[in-house]
C-alpha cells in the first residue's frame, strides 16, 4: 500500500514510519515545512490546504497530527491551540480524501481515551459514551471532523490511544524522577491509567490498517489498566528505585494548572475490546513488560 502520514515526527509517527516501510509499504510524509525529499509533501493544516491530487495514489492515511496536550500549562489560548490543531488537521485530511478520485481508501485518525472522561474504577470499552470535561470535548470534535471522508465512503477508524510507554511522552517525565528516587503516586493514586507500549501502539495501527472490517472507535490500550499507584510501583520495581513520595493534587495544579485535574488526577479504565475481538495479540500484555521494554530493562 501507499500510506500517507501526518505527525510523522512525533513519538508514535517516528516509530510507525520505519515499521510500515519494513512491511513493504510506501510511506508519504505530509509535513508543514519545505519537503526534504521525494517521500515528503508540504501541507498547511492551519489554512486547511492539502491538494487532493497528493492523495490520488494513496491507499490509506494515518492522521497523527496535533499539538501535545500536556506539554505546556493550560491557558485559554493553549487550550484553543490544542483543539484547533486537531480539528484543522483532521478536517483538512478528510476533505482532501473526499475530493480525491473515488476508490477504496482508509483513514486512521488519532483520538484519545480522554473521550470517556473520568470513569473511576468502572471498565469501559468502545461502546461507552463520551464523558465530561475539556479532553472529552476535544475527542468528540476531533472524531466528528472525519465526517467528509466517511460520507465519501472512506473507511474511518478512530484510534483512541492511551498512555504510550516509549522513549518520551509520559515516561519522559516519570523516569528521571523515579531514577532520582523522588517519585510516587500522583494525587490519590487511585485513578486508573490505561497504558500501551509504543511497540504495541505501532503494531495495533498496522493491525487496523490490515483489517478492512474495522471501523469506528478502536481503543489502543493494553489489556490490564493499572491504578496510578500500581503503575508507579511497577516503574519503581523496574528501575530498582523507591516510589514513596506522593505528589498532592494541589501541587500538581500549581505546576501544570488545569491539566492536572483531567490529564493526571482523573483516570480511565479502558479495555481494548475491538483489538482483542479482531485477533490482535499484545507483545507487552502487562505494564511491567511494557515498562521494561521502554526503559531498556527487558534484557
């Protein structure tokens, strides 16, 4: 297949591109800077500019574009930028696919488990409704932005990704603190964290690409969500460091603002039902395996 990818320089995209090429696919990277080679094409999602002709020979698009949600303190301006970056990118890709010459195509578009809001200890899967809060609102509008592609007959899957365990992301913040021995539960520690290793994130995307019966929401999370307290303990065990210094909610709010309430202290106990029912087998089916791989302690 020929596959176009947005957000190819991020944590997930930078791992997905070589994996797809190893599978024998041709990868076309949509970039916002001047192209650096024959495998890159410039687009401008902020202006909603993408020539449909670019997608004429493309079989699938994997849309991973969007500003980092927890990279900076939330302000009204930052929240608007986070939302707009996702809506603009998804609408641009969706409308370009709809305008391209008609043929079978697939759009795998990023979303997140923030869709479910704070679910407490209740397990949820793809059949659960959307929850409350800014992150849930982002996900609702994000997923609705693929409408043009769906109406044009494109197969659309929404990739509701959890906390990705790789060299960066959430672990980029937690691992250094844990190595220093100053890590511990965040807030109450009772909130569920639905994790997935970067390896399984990439393999799950490849799985969805290969199974043309998969449409709609797909939870990209590991099979055993853990509370933040247990996740932290596992990370400490993997790194052979104590995790006895809890971080109170008020301290988290001082550091990262409103994001602490929805992105850290709130939690989702999300199950990957669609992946399991379509035969996906996890390489890292426990948090310990995922964390050992992500931190280089799996040998």
